[in-house]
């Protein structure tokens, strides 16, 4: 699923670049970009990479938290079942 999303994103980006080239938008953009210092591009790339990593790690952390919460819920339900069985057994012994 992840590869499909990435492929569609790359395809959409290529399509937008093609449309930009056909309408003559790419040439002026490239001439403007050549006047900007190279380190600015590194800073922008770092910001984008940092944002992507923050998003990916947040998603991964949420999955881990959900698994832990489900595991703790299972433990709680097991304890409730055990308590219910214990009370049932205690009721049976009182009735005898």
C-alpha cells in the first residue's frame, strides 16, 4: 500500500512537471532558482526531511501505543473474568 501511494505521488509530480514544461513555467522558475545560494536549498531540504521524520515517527509511536493499550485491556479483561469465576465458585461453596 505504501509503495502504491509513493508511486502515485511520483507520477503526479512528473505530470505536474510535464504540464509546467508545456506551458513554459519551468524555464523562468529555473532561472530564478539559479540566483539563490546553494545552502538555502540544503536548509529547505532539511526542514522537509525533519517534518517527514516527525510525521513518520509520530505515526509509528501511535501504533505502538495502540498495541500496548490493547494488551493492557486484554490483561484487564482477563482479571475481570478470573474475578467473575472466583465469585461464582465462592457462591457455589456458600450454597452447599
